[in-house]
C-alpha cells in the first residue's frame, strides 16, 4: 500500500513535472540515463569493462556486480539531485501547494478542471458511487473501507516539507461526509469550496459575507430530561419535518432543531458562517450533556451543503457520546432508513457494527 502511494502521489508527480520542465537543467537526467543504461543486460558496459581490464579472467560475475552498484549509485544520485533541484525551485516560486480531497457518491466532481502542475495541486479522490452489482448494505460497507484508504492517502500526501494547504470538495451522501469530517478533524485545517451546477465548477468560499442566523427550536416529549437518546436536526437546504422521522426508532425522541427561518439551496455563503454554525452545534451538544444526565446517544439529521456537514462532523471529539448520522431517502417508506455510527478509525473486521439499517436496506 505504501509503495503504491509513493508511486501515485510522489514519484509520478515528480517525474511528470520534471519532464515538463526538463529544460531547467538536463544534467540530472543525463546522469539518470547513464545509470539506467549500465544495468546488467545492456551490452556496452561489459565490453567497456573487458577493454579496461583485459587481464582479469572470468570477469562476468564481477562485471555484473560492479555494473549494478554503479547503476544504483548513479540513479540514486540523479534522483537526489532532481529532488533537491525541484525543492529549491518550488521554494523560490513563493506559493503554497494544495491538496484537494474530492469526495463524491452522488455526482462525479471529476468534471471539474484539474491543475496541470501536480506539484501545485495534488488530488486525493474518494469515489463512493454505488455499483449496479452490489446491494445497498454492501455498498455502505465498501465505502467505509474506501474512506479508510482515502484518508491514508490524504495523510500521506500532506506530510511534505512545504505543509500544503488542505481543501475539501464533496458531493456525497451525508453520513459519509459527516464521518469524513470527524475522521480527519484532528489532522489538518481545511478550506472549502461549493459546487456551482450552472458553471460546472467549484468555487472557493470567501472568508466573510452576509448570511442568515440559525434558530433553535425544541420539541420535547420526555419528562425531566431523563431520556437516553435525543435527536438533533439541522435544516438549511430544506426543512426536516418531524413526520419524516416516522417509522424510525428515533421518532419519539426529544428534538432540538437548528434551522433557518427560510431554508434554501446554496445557503452557505462564507467560511465565517461555517465556523459560527459549527460552534452553535458544538454548544448545543455540550448543553444536552448537562441537561440529560442519562444521555448515551445522539442522533443527527442534516439537510445542508457538504461544507457544513463536514464541519459539523469535525466538531466532535473522542470524548463525546455515541453519535449516529442518518441518511435521507425520499422514496423510501422510512425516510431515514440507515445511519452510520461515528467512529475515528474504521476496522474492517467491525464494519457491521458501524451501520444501523431498517426499511429494506
């Protein structure tokens, strides 16, 4: 796995960008070519050795050993020179590189243009689209494994001398986005983009802008805050109705609803808004821990853009209660038929324990 990551995210980008700029300095490439050319199997080096040392008998074995050592030395030296050369050149350009974590299970974000310079922008792709041959439960399990591998790829890419910025772009099911936000939250800070379906491109969110405030509405069924489960609803793109919880094991829980007075698409306008909404959720969660002394589980339902879903997930810590994040399906008799248990690191042997499902999943 590590070798595959090295080839995909380090060796290949280095070779591609160096060849693109080979005129910058050809000397390391010449040395690399010489090193490769004297690998045993090429004919010219044995002839040269015989010519230089005709008095040595049975030189075949010695020649092979010498050629291997010389070849490795030249190849390693040229690669070191190339790496040093590229690093110094990047430092002189005065910009910070970027790693974009692309996640999609609903629509492919690959229609977006990508940078021609793989050292300027690196992409970690998390494709979680369902296959025709797999059941929904198998698809969920496979995606948990894919997500684990993609996080490993992302962490491998960002561990570089220049500490590249991290950016998230996602068009995926709410539980996977929420879980991803939690699983990478203690690794790096992210900047966020939103998808423009008209221009078919990602637009980075500005720092500031005008936005509506979230309202908190309570709908309580229990007495004296003795419940062990509560629901948190977050409505931005469309309002989550209490009736949509019907048939779910959560339908009779106390509800704490963070919502806009007027829900709409593209409600997220800036990164400051993301920070404020994230803090509201975190404050509400802490308040519930104080109100409900017997609380063991929190159920989260979100109708919002992925940038907020990712941020809400990232607000959780290992000290929180058990949290389940639910997926909405309008055509299912039970509108929220499956959910994921929020966990830090996926263990392949425990996939079933992370999933709760009902309603024919």
